[in-house]
């Protein structure tokens, strides 16, 4: 059952960007979960060079496809897709990872507070991990960095599941490349005076374990988050990832 969230006059678009790289096993249920729970949502699969059947399964589930020329990274892929879909500032942008599976139905909880004007950006707080992961170093660093730029003491500083108006995403220049993109986005939003609210959800996704691959991933993530914070402390932001600033006026 879908929840009616669009404006009564129907002019506001609700758009979900679902970045993916080889997520064929979960993307179909992720897409259908969004479509089933958010009335009128437009779902775009942002394919970042998948070599499996991610694109085919997303398309069969009802998603439009925006394909990158190769693996350019999640942040750059989302920025590219955002610039292609021509949203007005008042349109709603939802960012959802492709590995949520059916728990993507919880994304509806992120949209309401933004449409109702209660906050400028919402961030999903996940269920606790099903199995031991890292030691909390990356999360702790991201949390520390975000607290430097505002009053928010985030429970989920690394969560990529968000909702905001397109104008906000455009104003902060979108995402930067690399694993520091979520931390960077939150900091940029806060330091421009926008409000951020975390929403408890029952979302779940793939988890990295305490193995070599998991530690390598978290090591890369730690470095990227540190760089994202450092750039903002000294007043530098990556210019290569910026979204186009010119807004489109809704008809």
C-alpha cells in the first residue's frame, strides 16, 4: 500500500536515485519496495558500471535506468544522474542504496518530514548490525567531524539513505567522490544553516564482516572520511563533483 505524499496540485516530483554496482541479488526488491510504499515516486537506477544483471532486474521492477560510462564512483554517479533528471528546487530527492532489499519500504518515513517542512534533510538510522563488523573507528571519526559544524550528534553519520529538496542538494554541490561523501554532505548541509533530522527505521543492508575484505574497506573509508572532514575544516571543497547550480522552475 502506498502512502500519498505528493502535493495536492501534483506539481512536486518525488524522485529516488538508487546507485548500484553489481547488486543484482537485491536491486529488484529495493525498487519494488520504493514503488509500493511511496505514491508517485520516480525510481532511477544509477548504474555505476555493473557487470551482472543489476540493470535488467531494476528495469523489470519498474526503474528508469541511468548508466555511467564505467565505474566512476557512487558520489560522481549520483551527481551525474541528478544533473540529468532536471529537478526543480522544490522537488523531493531520495537517495537509497540498492542493497536494502524489501526494507526500502521504510524510505517513506524519510519523505514526510521534509514535505511537511519539519526539517530540511532526513537521514535513516538502521537496525543494529546482525553480525560483528568493525570497531567503530570510521563511525566515530565521522560523528566527531559532523559535531564540529553544528549541534547534531548523529547516531548514523555514515548512512546514505536520505531525503531532501533538490534545491538543497544543488545548493551544497551534491556529493564528493569516495567513501567520505555522506559525512561531507551532512557537514555541508549543516554549515549552510539547513536542519538535519535522523529517523529511526527498520532498514537493513549488506554488512561487511571482520575479514580481510572488510578491514580493507573500512580502512579506505576511514581515510576518505578523514579527508572529507579535513577539507571542510580548512575551507576546501572538491570542485570536480559539483552539481549544476542553475535551478529549474517548476511549471
